[in-house]
C-alpha cells in the first residue's frame, strides 16, 4: 500500500500562538524525542491533534519524527499525518524513522543545499503494514529494546559530558592562572578575571588578535575548501566534515582565510564555534578570519574558555533569535595576556592534556555511535519484516 492510503494529511493552519509549539529544533534526530528550546513562533503554523504523526520536511535525512500526546501547533516544515483506524501512530513513527524509508526520501531530494521533501513525494512511499495486532506486538518489542539502548546511550552521554567539563576546567585554569601553583598572584581589578599571576597583563581582544574582513567572490575559488558555522563542533574547536566551494553551492561573497588563522563564527556566538585553519580556503560571511599577535594556540584556548565565552554571552544576551557579535564588540572583550614565552608553555601543556581528554571522549563517542546504529538497524529489520517478532 502507499502511505497516502494509510494516513490522512492534515493541512490545517493557524496564526494563533497560544498553543504548545513544536519546532524542528525541538526534535532529536532519529530519536523522536522532544527537547525544550527557546524556539518561538510568529505567523502561520500547522495544527496537530494528539496522536497525529509529525515528520520534518526540511533536510529529511535528519529523521525528525514526533508523536505528540497533546493538541498543538508546529512549524510548517513538518508534515502532519493522521493515521487511519488500521494504522497505529507509533508503528508509523517507527517506520518513518527506519533507515530504509529515510534513505529513499533522502535520495529523492538529493542535490540541493537545503533539501526538502513534500507530501507528494512521501505519500507515494510503499509499505506492507501488518495487522493491527501485529503492529501492537512490534511496537511493544521496539519500545522495550530501544529503551534499553537509550538507557545505555544516556549513561555514555553523561560520561562524555563529564569529559567535556574536565576539558573546560583544565583549559580555563591554565589560561587564567598559568601552570605554576606557587606563582604570586595579583588582583586584576576586573570582576570577570579575578586574580592572575603577577607578571600577566590585562588587555582587550584587539591587543592580542585582529578580526579580519576579506570578502571575495566565490567564482575564482571553486575548488577551495569552504567552512561554514555548521562545519565546526560547538565549544570544542573541532572541524567537522566540509566540502569545496563548488560542492557547498556558494554563490555569495565569502571571507578568504589562510593557514594559521582562527576561524570564528560571529553568528550565535555563545555556541563558541572556532577552529585553527591548517589550510587556505573560504569561510562564510557569518565568520571572522582572525590573525593572532601572540601565540596562536594560547589565544585559541582562551577563546574556548569560560573567561571568553561568558563575556560574549553578556554582550549578545537575548538580542534576537540569531544574535551576532560585531568586530567592535569582539575587539573589546577582555583577555589575560601572559608573557609570550609563557603563552607557548601553556599552549604546549594544553595540547598534551586536551589530546588525552579528547582521545578518551572519542572512544565514548564511538561507542555511542555504535549503539545508535544498532537502534536504527533494529528498527529497520523489524518494520521491514526481516526480524520476526512473536
């Protein structure tokens, strides 16, 4: 049967905002879980009732599905489907989150920067639903098995969070107090700094680094790497997968950056996305290439520290949904500035310590990935009948 024979598409819209609201960012990819956020709505929204199934149209490969147990409104980037009497909503949700379904939908919208599916595409997807009683058995089986996997992942995520807190603590201690526990301290005279080693100076970002603006047309750089905020992991300084200017479909001006600069995202800066470039390339106009006057790695670590991030948060506050920090504001952020030789010693120490923590965290991350792939494989095998449920 085709999906359109098993569910009714709900196209009711409203401008009312006094109902529970679900945004795409509220739904965890592949997990069908709601997480609170600051998402707000203005304008037209889609309506849903308890028992309807929501599926994210935008970038469908993220597998954002949700089964609310209350009436509400949601982003129009969701498809809203109401199962017929012979289709269990929770069974449908598992089917929509199966890799078999996601892969087909993903392939049908491939080739664009912001792929989006629609009801015309999804409605034609074929499935062979079992009886309603068998659907209940499948749902009960998957609920039990996936809950066990989720519990293990939750434990591992707590362990991963502990490693991240440890790294933050190690970095913050080193860039604000140095490595000598017996060093004589002085009052910095600044609340956000407190006491610092006596030989250190208190300055501003502009005293140790310069944010550049070097916008170029992309046409002459099509085979260069292109970095956007989404290509950098928040608060870690880690570069994620990226493509070339051509592969990223860039048509507007980007900043040209060079090896040895820090690339820093000025949009939603409290996410603290920055990385040291080890190649030349282009970065989004929502980022700054930064030249460092002191030790590159020391400045990088200080920008990762709460010392820096807390000041950024105080500047942008709750301005707008997508706040930005400008060059003037960035230049005025307070920095602690040890003598250059000490900056290098601290950077060497942090390179070694952070590498140990990152290695341990990476092992946990891999284990989490294994469990998540196991969960997806299990769902796919069960809803496609490859694994029999008694």
